[in-house]
């Protein structure tokens, strides 16, 4: 499911509203803390410059 979430996030990254919505949905699929940490790092690497405020909001809440 994480691979699917990554593909979706890459496709919707042009739209901040869609990106935020899909990021929240993708986090609902993650059950393991290690998987969460790897996903968070991937998001920071892929979208840290494009959507820093969204990532900060979602991962700090």
C-alpha cells in the first residue's frame, strides 16, 4: 500500500490541497512505526522543498 501511496502523492503533488488530502489518507494505511519513519523520510526527500508547510503540519500533528 505504501508504494501505491507514493505513486499517488507524486501524481497529485502539483496541487497542495490534493497532496494534503492524499498524504493524510496514506498515513491511515501505515501500522508499523518503522514503516512510518521510512515513509516520512521519503516524503521529506521528495516533497520537502515543494510542500514544507504541509509536511510539517501533518507529521507534527
